[in-house]
C-alpha cells in the first residue's frame, strides 16, 4: 500500500519556494548601495528589476506547460538553478561593474528562475486542496508576498557586514540550497491519494471540465511586503465564501478608492495606510487568479493557463515603471500616473462585472 503524503507538508514546501523567489520585491533595498558602489544611474539599476519581472511573466507561460507535462519537481529544480545562479552572478556584475552582466544575471537568468518557481507550486497545491481552493492558492502565493518582509532587514545586515557583492553571493547560494530541498517535496497527488472526505467537500463548478533613510526604507518595504503577503491569503480565502468574480470586483473598487486617496490626502498615516491596502490588493490579484481559472477551466491544464495569464504581468512590469518614471520626469509629480491607474482599474471593474454576469448565465445553462 502506497503511503499517503501530508498535503500540508507539500503546501509548506510551496510557501518556502515562494519565500525565496519573492526576495525580488526587496530590490529597492539594494538599489541605493549598488548605485553608490558602481556609479550607475538609479534608473539603470532599477531596470534590472523590470527586466526580471518581464522574464518572470514571459517564462511562466512556457514553464506552466512544463509543470503539467513533467511535474513540479522538474520546474522547481530549473527555478533553483536559474534563480540561485542569477542572484550569485549579480554579485559578480556589481564587483566588476558590468551593467550588461547585471541585466543578464538578475534580469534574464534570475527572471527565468522566477517564472519557473512562481508557477511550480500553484496548480499542484490546488490539486491537493480541492475542498479549499481559495485558501490553498493563498497559501501557495503567500510566501512570494511575505518575502520582502524578511529579505529587506536581512539584506541590510549582510551588506553592512560583508558588502554588496558578497551579499549576493551569500543569498545566491542560500536560495539555491533551500529551493532545491523544498522542490523535492512538491509532488502532484497520486490517484486515490486524497481522502474521500476532502474530495466530497470540493467545489464541482467548472464550465469546461517620499525620501527615507536606508533603514526606514527597508522597514517600509517589509511592511508593504506584510500586506502583500497577508492580502494574498486573506483575499483568496474570502473568495471561497463570496466567489471569485465578486472578490475581483471588490479588489478593483478598493483600488480606485485608495488611488483617489493617494491623490487627495496629504496626511502621512492615511497615505501609508492607502499604500498598504493597495499592496494587499496587488497580492490578492495573484492569489485569486489561479483558483478563478481553476473554477472556469478545471485543473487539468491549470499550470499552463496560469502561465499564459502571467504574460500580462510581464508586459505591465515593463510598461508600468517606464510610465511612472517618464511622467514624473516631465511633470515632477505622480498625478497623471495615478489617474491612468484609476482609469485602468475602472475598465477592469467593468470587465469584472460583465464577466460575472456571463459566468452566471453559463452556470444557469449548465444547471438546466
């Protein structure tokens, strides 16, 4: 008799994997020290992050198919090698002051590792938790959002003790070792491995089968990472009760209100709170979308479909920072950018409401 594996161990391994690759969100902590050591322009250093996010989204589409074809352990191993190597070589790029190597290491190689690692646990964990899809997705994605909370302070300590280049060497080796171990635990459930009680409870709905010091900045990155992480878990869990379409509509409405608050409010505490709530919505978008796709398309090819959807994130990761920098350079404020984001959220809300009605009609036809 084959021993049944503990699904919470698999979920924990997925969270651990995402905690490692989620360190990408702490890039702003490294930007100042890198600029100081190399003399590179701040925008040039920031572009490495945009490049990494672009390759994350674009590679996720390809890696998502590999997850379904070869299993999460293979893609997790690819992620471990690429991300660990990319971070390690980033230290070499900084030490030798080679900007092209920074883009290749952190942007391309590291970005490929991010894409592989991001899609590795999601569809697998959803399969292990058919009775709690929203919670499962929140758990799977939560680590990615929480990572900045840990990476920011740790990176500050390492840079103060060993220097910028050595910090990337240390992190690269550490990321690889932790990720390669966690990956070995991420396996799809075998046939009849899930308890019958769990399967019985599962949802059967499927239509197709401001200026700051370095320490203050690190703390703020950590706080935003906390909301990013908790947002992924709380919103995804909430979607189990109110449904995915209503959850997305609520996210877009809160986005609009908070963006307007950023424009109108000058009170620092309220401004910071609005940013935190926006980050919770940002995290929510990533945790709710996989289970939303699973509801509509089923879980058979969820990894591949999820990867395709993430290409939109790749495009936004390139366009967003450029738009932000360009409008601020010309106008010396972020008013126009925030207005653009409000308009985008309004359009997204309209699409969300229309999709909600369309899905309701399709469900009625299925029930007939």
